[in-house]
C-alpha cells in the first residue's frame, strides 16, 4: 500500500510540478534502493559536450592498432605513503572487473560495466579481455623521483620498479598502473588532468609497456578530480552539496572512477593507434572522454544521471566484490553508439 501511495504522489508531482516550479531532484524507492538524479556544477576539466545518446556528434574510429585482448595483468606501483585500507579498496575495484558471479557482486556490477569495454575488438576480431588480474605490486615509499613528478619522470618510476625486479617485464599482457599518494604533485595535475595513460620509451625503461597514472586529489583538488564528492569553493554553500562518497574516503573514491576511465582507454588504445575519435593521436578523444561526467540515465547538462544511494546516503552506481560499492563514470558503447552502464534505467 505504501508503494502504491508513493507512486501516486510521484504521478501528481510529474503532472502538476510545472505549476509549482521546476523539480530540482527526483527520488524513487524501487526495490529498497534510493535513486536520485542530482544536479552538480559541470566538471572543470570537461570539454565534452557529448551527452547520453548523442551519437551524431561522435566519430569514433578504429585505427588498426592492438587492443588488450589477452588476459590483462595489472602491475601496481604504489608511489608515496599509502594506508593499507586505501590500497585494499582500490584492489577490490580492480578485482571486481573479473567478478562475474552475481552473488559475489550483484547487478549493477563492476564486471557488467567492464563488459562495455570488452565490446571493442582489434583487426582480427578479438575482443578486449574480461580477465583482469593483479599480477604484482611494488611500493616506492621512499619517493625515488621526489614528490613532484612529470610525464617523463613517471617513466623513471616504472623503470625503478622494473629494475628492482619485483615485476616480470610483461610486454605481452602487462599494464603498469602508477598510483601517487595525496602528498605527490604531478605536471598538469588538477589543472588539465586527473590521470593519463601512454606507453614507456625503450630508452627509459628498456621496453615499450602500456601504463597509466592516477593521483590522489583528496587534499590538492577534490572539487576537480574527486567530482562529484566535492564541489568548487566559489559556490560558497549556495549550490548543491557534494555527494557522499561510497567509502567515505573522497580522494580514493574519486581515484577509482579515474582509474576505471584510464583502464578502459588503455585497454582500447594501448599504443595510441587503436580506438579514438579525432584526427590527432597526440590528443585523442577516447571511449572514456566521450562520457566524462556521466554516471547514469538522464546525465548531461550538469546532471550526473540516475545513481543510487544506500541507507547511509552514500552515492554509488556499481557493486563490487566483498560488498564494495563504487561510483564510476560510464563508457562509450560501440554497439549503442552512446554512453552506457549497467545501472541504465532505459
């Protein structure tokens, strides 16, 4: 009876809401989940005007390069000082990519989100792998390259890890993920990037290895790189409040969405000659860029889209292993020719 009453009241709001003013936020209670479509300021770094369903604006093409079709081995490099609980949260996200058991990770799951990435193929028709494993870890807690890194010195960090031999040099299945702690600055961090991916130079590392870097923005620029868990200070409290992050660690929860973004792009464009839009491989628009700021149905124009809240008000759109919850941006689907995610409501 209560559910019928709620639906009736929602019907009245939809039918007559225009009389009393525009609706700023809608909340539905479906199967004990609290769905919302909060409006937040547009991301400072986003140049994308391609919202959900805008396939006519996108010219995503395949440029004949390889994709990561073999089982993906991730080699984690923890740069700086990390709390074990933060490391465990990030590793649970990575391991959730291959957790296809719905009991271990119920729908909408991280594995279902990654299934959009696996739709991309190489010239032989081989799809990006669903198998993602953590093959090794290395802790650079002594800050071997200092506390300020550049796009070039990040390759020295990888070289240090490879030369210390905690890793097998895996140039066929391996990708190297460098994660910097909250006290480490990076060239263009917060101003132009929250993460990036590329490949190492043989002159630096000895091998051509696909890699990605993501930084913890928790103290440097959470309103930029931990969106939507922080909002710009210039709003002065007059706008919508920040959303509550899934784990309570704004910096790491923000990192996880960026990690997902970079892994999707690294897998579909590891040598910057596979899947991207635009004519410039130096600054390609990739499958994550096309959906920046979109997390659910109805996203665009400042809305992140329909996402969920748990009983404690924490915002998420994906379930992971061990009961983890994550908020991760959507990915461009080559089949739908639109941004897609498993929490879609249409």
